[in-house]
C-alpha cells in the first residue's frame, strides 16, 4: 500500500511541470479575461493538479503492458458493504476482544477502505474552497469522479485493453463519495476563519496597467 502511494507521488512529481505549463496558460487566459489576477488561485490549482496526478497514478497504474498481461481474476464487485465481510474474513477482529482491534485496523482490508475515503477528501475540499460548491454538488461531483474511475477500470481503461485489470467495486464508489463529502465538511467548518481565495492577492489588471503607464 505504502509503495503504491510513493509510486504515485513519484509519478506526479515527474509529470507535474509539463502539466503545470498547460495549466498556467489556462489560468492566465482566464484571469486576463476576468481582468483579475489571483496568485493564491494559481497555488491552489497547482496543488490540486499535483493531487490529481497522484490519484491518476494510484487508480490506473501500472498498466497491463507494464506487468505482462491482463488478469482474468478481476471484474465487478456489485454488493454494497462487501468490505465488511472481507474485514471479518481477512482480519483477526473479534468484537468482544479489544486486543484484536489494533491488528485489524492495520490489515489490508481495512486500510483499503480507509485510503479510498481519504483519497477524495482533497477533492471535496477543493470544490468547496475554490468553487463554493454546496454539499449536494460535492457529493454528486465525487460520485461522478469515482464512477469515471470505476468504469475505466471495469472497461480496461475504456477498452484500451482486452479486459478489466482492476476490480470495479461499488464499495470504492461509496467510500470515494464519502471522502469528497468529508472534504466539504472540513472546509465548511473552517471557512469563516480562513480568507476566501477570491479575496487574496487580487487586483484589477487593467487599473494596474493604467497606473504604470501614467507613472511612466
């Protein structure tokens, strides 16, 4: 699990600057059209870009061509809350024996659910902080993001490969949606105590340019 996360961070670092150049062009054009420049929005979007590159690496890589072939053992898991039976089957958890709790928490079956929730927390935070989405919109957007990932995995990256190479799991869909909503809740709870992104480092480009010309 940890090796996958480190690989994702490495992937994001290797591809960040190329993608950031394209993002910079889009942001500059957008802000020039709006006649407002917001340095903090650049920073927030760069962080979000790095995060999305990490997500892409985690959910799609390594590709089957990198591992030899496509596994025939993966496909669709359409039973909600199936992770509960996985935890019961794979861990040493016994509800009336507290000493088994810690070992169960560190088990792969539990960590997989936890990381699927955590993975989309920054997504929900970003949508609330930068776009002011309400809870319903964040939930829908998180659901759509997770659906895109699960469908891509189920279809072999939209039929680029002969069959699925990752398990399409309805539990992942639920966990990812929950994570996005949790991110929304975090920002919603503190947004009155932090500056809004639109109010930081903003100035009117046209007005500033006019002052420079006058002073010159």
